[in-house]
């Protein structure tokens, strides 16, 4: 999160759409770095173990840090706007803010690691994450058009 706050401060970014896109880019960049770190860590265990890890990272990568960061930053932006007088944004802001942390927590919890014959955890988390980021996008669009 520190890099995105640095960029927001350095370039004086104030538009919600720009913040949303910067959050997605920042989260995606972190995800790529993290994936390479995990792959490098798995290599000494053998090729098949590394390939298994790579496939797992790809499956989880659809909804990963880009979604968490986008939800967190949209939520934070809305909370800040609510403290500046737009009280109707407070509940929505907290919803997105908590959703970013919640998805990350559930993804790292035992629920996110459940292995069954019919995989349910990853598709469920992916569907919820994509739905939430789509809702955040709609919120960003409506706020951007209203300003």
C-alpha cells in the first residue's frame, strides 16, 4: 500500500477513477512480484512441485492483490469523502474497505485452501471478488460522472 500512497501524494491524484486504476496497477504489480518469489522458492523442490505451484498461483491470480487493493482504495476514498461532508458514502466506503481485507483473509484462510474433487473455494472467491470489483467500478463511474 505504501507505493500507491507515495504515487498519490507525488502526483497529487484526486480523481476517483485515477485512484481506482492506480490501485489496480499497484496490486497487479505486487502480485507479479509475489508470484515470481513463490515460484523461485518452489524451484529447489523439483520441477513438478514448481509447476504445481505455478498453476495454483495462476488460478488464484484472477482475483488477487489487484482486486484487494482496488477495493481497499475505493473504500478509503469514499470514507475520506464521507468525512468531508458526503455522509451517504460512509457505509459504501466501509463495505469496500472491509471487503478488500475480507477477501484476502478468506483466501489465505483454511477455506481458501480446501481441496475437493469438485473445487469450490477458488471459483467462489473468484466470483465474489469479480462481482465486488465490478460493483466498485460502477461506484467509481457514478461518482466520476457526478463530479
